[in-house]
């Protein structure tokens, strides 16, 4: 069975059937670039990355776009405080977020449009909605979407509209409008907008685009009038995506997205993340603390996107161990393959050696889990079951059949095309190994100088310093050799 995804719109699992499998059109709501992204944002972005990688792994061709919101209330407020224009203020955050995304092993998407580059097209869309009688202008030069003229309004979130009439307050309450539930397509200019360069001319008056309008336009211009997939965090279902549907479908008469996917919000140490609770963690902070990118990536990816995920220090440690287990196993297989006796011509080897069969099963179990609405924890489970099986196989006396070694390495590399944790973890391991090697060589040199000076106490101290880090020295006729003992990477000579 192929991939099935949970469509927020229909509240059901649906088969994934893109219009053109060679160019699957995907739009994901990206960060508002007024500060560093937090780990909750990155749960969502890493989910986009997982989806991106998985669809490519399954052979689809993609056109995958994630925007940067560079004009809205938050960017304007932050730019004013910093006494910069929005362009000056936001661009460094776009770069920082891309650098953090790279550090977490995210593959680049095809395009990262900035909202401010599409204002002309936004004005065109507003004009079309006014033309169709789906929007109205107000005295201050704002334009609002008239939700009473769009019967489908509410279909994504399942909101009861009449409830909205009394209870729901729409965010733009400082602008005048006919009905509290109507949302701004265009916000009439205010002096603070001019201050930071966030105002544009439009036929109905100077101002700036509403947030929902920005994503409708970037999505339609860069991906198409009907997206195969529209992605976002669960907080965006209402009003953001409800608004996008109203604007886009109101203008085109076509469904804006076939499938809507929403990522459940990350919790931190069991609580909602918020500045006031002091549990607001950025990826930058974790990286600066020296937490390994592979552990962060593993932890943020470890639960299926619609399930609860709780980020914790204990969880990070468990993730670190999980990544180490994968890398150790990979090293172990590679060594066993080096040591294996090679193909035995005509020998009575079974047609399918055990680890080859296990690798095959793991691959199909992984795909089956991922096809089930991207159940990544099931996918990881399949991988770790294989690792246990492989370790037991390597514990046996019988030497590894090279076919087994190759099948195991191929499986690990293939699944990591999707997961991307071994790739990240092994980069860090190589760096650590190089650093360690340089340090050990330096200490050995210092020890041999101490010995030349007959400073035995110092020479012994250096030997102990090395022993503390698991390095054992062997003095021989041709100099001093060293090896690691009890270390994850194995001995070095
Ligand atoms: P923002 O920068 O606030 O516009 O958010 C960027 C993306 O991160 C959106 O798709 C949000 O839905 C998502 N997001 C925000 N907070 C969280 C969270 N705690 N967990 C998961 N995703 C989040
Ligand atoms: Zn959006």
C-alpha cells in the first residue's frame, strides 16, 4: 500500500495522490523572522524535512517551498524597537534560521520566498476579491474579507461560526470592520509602519498585507493554485489557514490544497513552551551548549507529527545514546566486513544469509510505518530491531558473509537518507576523532621529551592523563603506539 496522510480538512487518512508525481507541489508555512527559531518551530521544520526526504526516497520529484514571514505585527514591532527597517532587521534572522536548519541536517527546500517580495501579487489578489464582492474597504484604507460571503469559511477548523459572533475575537481589532470575524487582507497604513519601511501603495490606499494573504499569494505564485500539500503547525489551522482557504478559493474557485497536514505542538519538560515559563529554548542555545545536532534532530523527529512530543534533557541523552548505538553498529559492521574471509566460491552458504533477510524485512517494515501517515517512531523501531539483530549476528562465532555486511550497510545508508541522523552524527564523530588524534600525538610528543629529560614524574603524569581518556600507550622499538580501550569507535593503533 502507498503513502497515506491525515488530511486536516477531511479528518481522515487519505491516499497521497499528487497531480504530478514528478513535481509534487508543497508549501509549508515558515518562520516569522523576528527572532531566533525555538525548538518547537524546529519540530515543525524537521517534520517538513522528513516529509521532503521521504517523498524523494520514494521516488517523487518535488517542488517544495517554505516561506519567511518578513512583515507582520511582530516583525514591525521588533524592527521599531531595534530602530531598523524590517528588511534590515529580519534578514539576519533568515540567515540564522537557515544556518540552524543546516546544522540540524535539513536538506534545502527549492525556494524560501520573503513575503515583501510579493506585495504586487498580493494587491492583485485583493483587487480580485473586491471585484468578486468577497471583500470590502473601510475608511482607514484597510480591506477585509467578508466571511459572510464565503459559505465554506470554517471548513478546515470546523469552527462554529455563530460562536465566533459572540466569543471569538479576531486579532485585528484595532482596525474597524463590519463583523468581528472578518479578517484583514490589507491593513491601512499607520505611522509606525512607515517608520520601518512596511508600507506600500495600493489602489484603495497605502498600507501593508495581512498575514494570511501573504501565504496564499506565495503559495499560489510559487507552487500553484492547487497545492498537493499544505503544511504548518497546529496553531495555524485557525485563523491562518482558514483565511488562506477563503482568499485563495474565493479567488480561483479551486481547492487551495488537496491535503492539509498539521504538526502537533512540542512541549518542553511536560509544559507548553513560553517565554514566561522560562522554558523557551532556541536551537542556537542548545548548539552553543555543545548538545550534538544529531541528538537534537533525533529527539525532535522521534515522534510521529500528530502525536505528543515532549522535549526534555533526559530525552536528549536518550537520543544521544540512540545515535551512538547506530554509529557503533555501523562501524562494527564495516570492520567485520573488512575482516570477513570474502566470497567463498562454491561453498555451501545458504542462498539468503540471515542478515540479508533481516535487512530486507527492516526495509519493508520501515516503509510500511512511514507510509502510515509518516509514523517515524515505527520506522525507527524497524531500524533498531535490525541493529539488535545485527549485533547478535556479529556476536556469533561464524564469520560475517560479505553479502550480510553489504546488505546491512546499504540498509543503514538508505534509511538514513530519510532520517539523516547517522549522517549528522558521523560528521561530529569524525571531527572529534581528528581532534582527539591531534591531542594524543601532542601528548605523546610531550611525554617523549619528558623522558629524554629524565623527568619520569612528568612522563608518568602524561601517561595517566591519556589513560583517563581511554588511551593506552605501548612503547616499542619503533616508538610509541597508542590505542583506545573501551571506547565507542574501537581501537586505533
Ligand atoms: P512562527 O515563526 O511563529 O510563525 O512559527 C513557524 C512555524 O512553527 C509554524 O508552522 C508554527 O505552527 C510552528 N510552531 C510554533 N510553535 C510550535 C511548537 N511549540 N511546536 C511545533 N511547532 C510550532
Ligand atoms: Zn503561512
